[in-house]
């Protein structure tokens, strides 16, 4: 299974280096892996086992504040 995401935001700040953590439980306690965005806000991960996953931003790009919800 492959996962791809694109972070969007204000053109005044970079979208690079936002970190997204992938979990296999709805409570986001069991970490499977992470993805980090590139300069265009894109991140991906390949070859995960077929499953249901939850993705949460765990570190915001410079200029952005992490949403703790």
C-alpha cells in the first residue's frame, strides 16, 4: 500500500519539513512510520502492508503552528 499527501498553506511560508506520523490505531498510539514533506509540501511512503491507517501531523513546517487536536 502506498500513501501520498500534499500539505497546502500560505505562500509566505515553506511547506518543507512537516512531519506526519502514521499509526495503525484510531487513538494514534501505535506508530508505524513517518513521512516528511519536501519543498512542495509533498510526502509519500511506499510498500506498507494493506491495512487501515491514521495520519497525524506531528511537527509543523517553519512558520506554522502544530494543531494539537
